C-alpha cells in the first residue's frame, strides 16, 4: 500500500512539473512594445513598417477574439434629401441614440461618450484590432505623384518630383473648361474647397489595363484626376490638359479631395460634398470607383440611422493603410469609418473587386453640440488626429478606436492638421475659424483665430498665437487652409494663411518660429486665401511656395521672407488647393476652369 501511494505521489509531481514546463516554454514572447502614451512601437529587429504590421497582424490573427454585438431596432423613416441641410443640429437623445451602450472616457472634468458599430450592429466588446501602423511620410504611397490631400498621412506635402527654378516666373500652359451647379441656395462654379487635384504617373502595366484613350495608351502618361463642383470627375493629360478618358458623371458636387489607392491599384475614392444639383436632390455618398472601366465598386450613404447628424457630406480626403488593406474615412455626419476593404486585384487580367467590412466610431459632442469632420485624417503610427465642426480635437488609437486625448479648439476647425516628427518630439499644428463664437454677437464681429502647436503624443499645448478675424456668415474668417511645415532651408518656420483679418476680403500670411510661435515675418494680403499653399524644392536646394487667393491670382513666393516673386491670373476666386508635379502646377478655380501652369 505504501509503495502504491509513493508511486502515485511521484506521478503527481511529474505531471505538475510537466505542466509548469509547458507553460514556461510556450509562453508567448511579446512582439510589440507600448510606451506610456499608448503608441505601439516596433519590436526588436523590426526596422520597417511592414515587419511591424506583419507582427501585429500575426498576433491579432492568432488571438482567440470575437467581437460581441447587439442588433438594435432603428427608428429611421425614409428621409427626403431635400429636407437635409447642414444647419440641422445633431440629435443626441433620439430613438437611435442607444445611450445604454455608450462607452466613456474621462479627460479631466470632461467625459467623452462614444460608440462602436460593426455594420449597423452595436459593438459592446472591444473592436477587432487590425494592427494598423503607419510608417514615415515618405513611405505612405508606392505611386509617383500626389494620391491624397497633401500627399501623405502627415499631410505635409502636395508637391512631387523635381524642378529647376531659374526665371522665377509662372506660365499658363493649358486651360480646361468645366461647369457649375446651383445648390443650397448658392451657385457653385468650377472647383471649391479643398479641391486638390490628384496627379499620378501610372505604371505601364496598369496604364494598359485601363480605359484610357488609344492615343495615350502607349505613352508615358502622367494623369490628372479631378473631382469637381459640376458633378464630374475629369481625367486629363498633365502635359497638355487634354482628356485622357471620358469624365465620370456623379451628378453632384465634390468639394473635397479624392484619393488614389497608394498601392498603385487603379482605384479612386471620392466623397460627395453637396446633395443638390439644380432641381435634383440626392443623399451624400462616399464612392469607390474602378479605374479599369470607371464602374462604381462600392458606396456609403452619409445620411444614416446610426448617425447623430443628418448632414452626411464627405469632404475629407481618406487614407489607406497598405499593409492591412484598411481605409480610413471621416464623415461630416460625425462618424469615423474604418473599412477593411478585402481588395482583390489581378495585375495581369485587370480583375478588381472589393468586399468592405465597416467598423464605425461615433461620439457625442462635448465642447459644443455640433459634430462632424471636414478636415482630412492625419496619422502618426497608430494615432489618428481629427478636429470637428464643434472645436473638438481628438487623438484616437485607430486599432482600438478609443480616444487617447482631446483638446478644446474653441471653434469650428476645418483646416487639416499637419504632423511633424523631429528629434525633439512629434508635433501637431492647427488653427480654428471664426464661426461658432460669433453666434448672438453684433455684426460685424471680430474674434480671435488661434493658431496652435500641440505635442502629438500627449496633447500638451506648446504655444498659441491669436489674430483678430472677421466673422461673415457662409464665408468664415480665420484659418481654412492647411499650414506649410517648413523643411530643408526653411525648417525653422511654419506658415499659416489667415482670412478676413481687417475686412471681408483681406488676409494675412504669417511665418511663425516652430519652437516659440513668435512671428518671423508677416505679409498683409489684399485678398484672403482659403487655398492651401504648396512648398516645393528647386534643384539648387532653394524652397519656393505657390499660393492662390480670392481675387484669382496664383503667386510664386519666397517662403523664407514672404516676398512675392511673380503672379499670374487664373480667372476668379481660388478655394481649391494646387498640386505640383515636377515643374507643373494644377488647380481648378471659380472661373469654371482647370489650369496647368509651368514653374520657370
């Protein structure tokens, strides 16, 4: 009996030892590190964005994780788009609020409530983590050209290629006539805000797959792709402005900037800005087109039951994370869309399809009742930065769709934020408008526009600079254009263009010291500018800048001192933002024309 007990005891000890050994040897080795700010950093030995994304994707796929959802009953009658306008405020206590499923995060004395949706189901667990991690701004796209607003996820460049500035002059090379629409009680001609063209040098095999006109099929084509206010998307040869294919007719205006797939796939993503064209009305849509044959692959309707706000415009220019095939698109309805595209593209046959899975982030306004995004998303690694129509700036972890920090910008903020990564840290530059704070004040009202620099990782305000601006209903003063973050020989300054500084048509361009926020130079503008200026480098290492204004002038400027070197007329008001490819500038204007201008 004692022998049996002894054998059993030995067997029990061996089993325990084996179990402990198995646990210790099979314990998962961490493949990512997270610093105190929640930023996911590269694992040891991962020297590029791809290796990190692969490590995160492997970790995510191996996890035994299933999101938990509930399927709500929506009370959403068919809404006639004629009854939808941007002045209708969001409704936070309606039947589709689902307050019982709200998630919360406290920032000081402020509680931000938010919801997650998968399709139309409410997510009551964590959302799936796709392992998104953006690398450097230089690695955003594989395409030669400008594929999204301000070029990349830092939103710091709308210029590509090289040029040799010798004469310091501008020459109009070609002009393309386009149209206009009447909508929302106004007249919308040509190209509006932000209206930056996309310019792409297609790979030869891709070019031959697409429905490009025969005369350009076998040429080394650089194509201008331009969604405009007249309801068309135009396709032009950068060299001469001639059509490279027939336009895509949406029938409704695009005010924002589209996006070409950064992998070089023949896919166009573009949002609708207005819901009216003369007597015709239609709900806002975000559309995805195949550029093989220009067919629509997919669309999202902006007026949707889970949104707090009816106005569903899609002015922001999206981004796509190549490694995880994930699209990020904010809407003016107050929803952030994270879309797993499930893209299939065969470069040999041209077969192309998408099968989107949509996860959504919805939030409740905290500093002002208004919500909704008009600026384009900016990214640092897995951090997403967006400011809204109510002055709420959010830093959101795109993988968890959780807010990381927030700030009160005090007024509507439409200008896209710009990121700068330096040895001293990662920083965010932004500025607001003169809009919400003018409510109830005697007109004309002069109110401060604040230009600000934040620590992008912590939300700490580094500096703030204020300028008095005039409120004018419908055409706001303050900052509407995206700032230029100085590089190379102007790396110590950031340049802002401010509207309506002394009267309804004047403006001011200021260069501020990046470290202190103090003025380096100031140039008074006879005509304000909503158009985002573009900096570019000459072959001799000198930086120049293009900016356009309300009077329809395009200016070549020396950004080191604010001196205007040359000006040329492009017809009428320029709200759109130009893009530069080698020595060519392209921009559309209120003159109902698109211009191709050479830098000489």
